[in-house]
């Protein structure tokens, strides 16, 4: 597998910079990870990190509302941002000769967002975000599953207990003062990683980065990271049933597991693919094709780093199949893998699928930049991008069974079942 | 603060060169060698989309395409999945209105093994009765699921309501439950035997190949593929009725899914480029009129957009948004207002330039991946577009002026004939929609 080139630099104000040059196409990706996500939100302020992300597109000292989008698009670029539990990222991909435009835009809002903030803009984006919540959660079949799952897997008060989208009530309460505080606390160069990947000249890019980001002062009093401590296991079996506007019942299972970046997480990542990736996966072969008790099956791990991560799956029942039958069939497959372990063929299959997946991901400079930012922000190790396949091939059968036996226990399991509303009443 | 930087000099970009030939059996071969890539993408297209099925068996094209990946005469479903995935290959097979597509993206070293399996799948599929029954019931279940999802329900309902009764496009290409229910494996076998043949097929290979190796592999695995298939049906879509409002009741909805539109253009319409620029300006980019007004000014929605869906025959033009229930009527008025505005006045040059520059500038980004490049060849194969389509693409966009956009809007955007479709809570919406006078209202009860 070709190696992704990596050059690291550190500005005096603490901004971590990663460069990855690749001149094959005349394109450049700019990606910023701020080390702030919904886990940093205080009680009563759920959803604020994400609402704040929206405010970052409402202009800054030298950029009008809407101009961030219009300048990048007029340059032939694409852009967006996203917020999750651990972080907030902002990114642009554009023709290489427009690199400095993206750097200038990112630096302007990192340096001077607040002069552009108004109550009117906050009210507007609050409405937009509430509609985002209605669209993705409240008006969507099964839409509340991840919010409910987080609340069940993590105890009240834990930073992962609440969802990134937040509650309507807390969104309503967000004020301009919150915007000012949040910006002053978290949006500083020493709390961010800047990655540039693609077609650029290294000296020129470094000079531009220094010119635009160098003058931005560090925040000398960054808060200590939130306390993410949580027991390794739930300690009891947890069940909840939700009556929803869904035609078919669906079971979601989740378990607390070791965090992203650990060897055990890698083993569970491999296990998730053995169970859920492709038509030869254990759950598809057994539940969907052979027993025909499930309409679909999906298995995944959460790449999050605070205290404990999650190993989760869902299976949707075929009409006429009882929830008990589907759950028993699903657990039987988990138990079979945990007790007998994967075969050599299982490991060969998922390793080869994963290798193709990684190569596909790294074809896109935007994805390369995002992963370099991620590995730097979360672990201070951008070189992990070149270990994506070797970390997988290093996982043997014993590591898979050990990890499954340690985590996929009944007393560490949340079972969340969606049933059609009319059937429940 | 430093003022906005001036862009450097652009580096030129050319769509990669490709080679097109036809084998003796009629199979079209398109090779795009990209020597600096690790991956290879193979797309095998056949004129076996929904336009090639008859309405009585609507859905058979989609089910046949899906059934292909459930094994070959030699390998059953389990063995076929195991064999391909152990090579790191996930074979896809699906169909749309205008073609069926089977293929995969894999490491370049897997080209020959992967192509052998893909050819085996197309030429000697197992078409197993048990697997057919399973996929058919999964499809029926998916229809159930789609009707619970407000966005999918709105998409499906819009097609049903906007096209006249006998127009095939009045449904999703995967069929309706009534016709899917009646399908059998015999129909799938007959559809495969009739419509999968080299004279109506094209293979596109883009990525880590040398043309000689790729050609030899294609000859080896598909050179002796035999058979002749008929071509697709032709039809000319007609719209149902004029301006009207259809409310699909979905009790308890906290948002209304809006779909507003009418018939649009086909793939060969001479107004293709003005139409694309106009749709982008109206609702195709973040800074478009619909999104700026409904989202960034009014906060009614997370996003509003508009687009054409040009097919071999005339496809729909749709403007859409999901808006909170309370503002449904106002949001429809705003949306219609933008359709009227783009007809009434020619856009100012800066607004047009921004959109056009985006479409021109973003061009190379679409071709970053081998699968993106293979997909770009598809319209050349399926619609017989000129081979220099992508070489001329940016120039074609650059020549679109404000008067061209205005003319396209006057001809192609017709709010007076628009279907206004709403999926939402009728108990909260019916009276307001009746009072609004947006057109005759029909309420479809919840199912």
C-alpha cells in the first residue's frame, strides 16, 4: 500500500500543522479539527457545540454572512463542517491555486468571529438546527436510536450521555453570551490541528499558514479535558422498548468497549466486519440469507476516545418474525464468534475488503486530510494513517475472541427495541 | 488583518484519455488507464433497466439485477459471496430506468480474478428460486419501510402524482408492490435470457491497468459471450393535470416534506447546460436562491434545493425542502415565489458567475476516484453522448450567459403547472392549505 507522506510543523501559538503533498490532481484539501465536541458541553447546553459550528459560517471580521460558502464555491471548491462527540471539523477542497483563500477564510474566523455575531444570526441558525433535528431525529423512523443508546450506555453526567444534536429546550436557551464564551474557550490555535493535503509547494504553503494563522493568539487557559472516566462494563443488562411509527421492529444492541486507538478496539473493529460487512458476513449469511429472520443487519464500532467506546449493531425483523426469535438468532451468532473464534477465511475476507476500503478512502485528498487531522487531534500521531491496514492484519483469531469475550457479555449489553406504535398500544 | 488573497495561476486539468472499441460480439469496451492509481473500477452496463421491462412485470429489471449477485451455476450464493469477498471485492448489481450496472472497485492486482467472476455472474447466473423469493420479499418490505420514511414517501408520491397514469416514470424503477407481488423466478430467468447480451452491453474499466492486459482479460472472459438482445422501449412522458396540491397525511409529523415541480428535460435536450446552470443557481448549491431564502434568511428548513433528473425520456424537475409544520404554507409560497422570480428577471452577472465558476471549477473534483471516472464514462455508453463530452464540458458551461439562463427558466420552470406535494400531518395542515388558494387540494389519507 502506498504511504501517505506526512510533514509536521508547530506554530509558536501552538497550532499543529500537518502537510501531505500529492500533486497528482490540481486539487488541495484544507482541514481543521478543533478539539471540542459535544462532550465538552455543560449541563443545560446540549447541542451547543454543533449550533456553534453553524455560527462559524455566519461571517467573521472580514467575511460577510454567506460569503464563506460563496467564495469557496466560486473558486470551484466544496466545503462543509461537522460536529461529533469528541471534535468539530471544518474542511474545504478546492483547486490548488486557491489554497490561500481557504487558509484566509479559516484563519479569519479563528481569529475574529465575534465582531460578526448578532442575535438575528443566532436566532436564524437556531431555527435551522432545530429543523435539522426534526429532519434527522424527530420525524425519522428509528431516528432517536443513537440519542437513546448513548443515554443508556453512558451514565447521567457522563459527557457521552447526551447526543450531539442536543435537546430542543437547550437549543432554545442558547444565547449570544454562550457563543462568546464558547469561542473564547475553545477556538484557539493551540486547540486545533490544521492539515493541508494535495497539490501545493511546501515552502509556499508553510509561508501562507504562518502569515494567516501565526498572529492568532493562543488561549493560555485552555480548560482541562472533561472527566470521561466510566466503568469498563455496564454491570447490568439494560433494556428499553420504544413504540414508534415504524412498519418493522428493529433491535439495536450496544456494549461498552475499550476506546478507539487501543489494540482491543482494533480487534472489535475486525469482529464487527466479520459479523456485518458484506454478503458473506456472519449476520447477513445467517439471519438474512439462511434463516430469513432479518431484513438487514449492520454492525459497527464508534471511533471515540473518552472513557469507553461502543460496539453496536442493528437488525430489522422480517414481517411475522418475533422480536424474541430475532434477538435469539442474533445473540447466537455473537456467541458463536466469541466462543469458536474467526476462521482464517473470515480474517482473510475482512482484511482484503478493508484493504480495498482504505485504498478507496485515501484516493480522496479530503479524506486523507481529515484522517491526518483526526490522528493528530486524538493521538498526536498522524502517522497512524499509514497503519490502517497493518493494525488490522495484526489482529489474529485469539485477539478477536479475547476482545469479544471481554466486552460482549450480557451484563454489558443495552438492548433497544423499536416496535410499531399500533402493535405496542 | 490580512485582506483576501488573490488566487495563484491555475494548473490545467484534462479529463483522462480513454480508448473505446467494440468486440466482435458487439460488447462496447471503454478503457481509462490511470497508471498512478492503486485501484481499478469495473462498471458493466447493460440495456436491461426498467425501460426494458413491460409494465405488467414492473420491478423485474431491478430484481433480476439484484439476483445476479446471489450466485452462479458453479457457485451458490454463499460460495459466490465468500469467493469474491476473499479477494477484497464487493460486487454490486443494480438497475435504474436506463440501464443495469454490475461491477466493483478493487486493488489493481485483482482485475483478472474479479473480471472472471463478474463475467461468470453475468453469463451463467444461478437465478435460484429460493434466493429470488427472498429478494422479492425484501423488496416488498423495503417498500413498507419507504412509506414510513417521510422523505422517501414524498419522493415516491411525487412521481405517482406528477406523471399521467400510463407513463412508466410514475413509479420508482424498482416497481410497485402490486406488480412485484406477482413476479416469479421464471420472469427473472426470461428477463435475463432476453436482455443480458453483449450487443446491448458496455464494459468500462478505469484505474490501475495497462490497456493490453485489460483488453486481454476482457477477451478471455467476455470475448465468447454470445447472444442478441432487443433494445429498450421508448415512451414520451406526459404530465397529469395542472397546478394542484396533494397532501399525503402522515399523522404526528413535526415537519412537512415538500416536493414542488413538474416535467423537466431529457438527456438530449439542447438546453442541457443552461438548465444545469439555472437549476444550480435556483437550488443546486449552498448559496442558491432557495437555500438562502428558506434556510439562511427564514430558518424554515435545514436545506432547500432543486434539480432536474434528465433520463432517456423526460424526467422530473423538483424543488424540495423539509420544513417545520407550522410554516408549511409560508414555505410553499416562498418556494413558488422563487420559481416565479427566476422566470421574471434575468439573473445579475455576479450571481451567475459564482454558480458557473463553481460548476466549472469543481469539475476535477468529480474525477478524483477511479469509480468517479468510470461513472463519467457511463453517459457516453448509455446515451451515446459525444466522446469529447468531458473535453468540451467546461467550455459548454462557460458559454452559458444570463440570457440563456433566463430563457431556460422561462421555458423549463412552470409554477402555474406545478404539482405541490406535501407529506405531513393533515390535521394541522388541511385547513391552512385549503385557505391558501395554492390550487385544488386533494388529501390522501394515511395508509
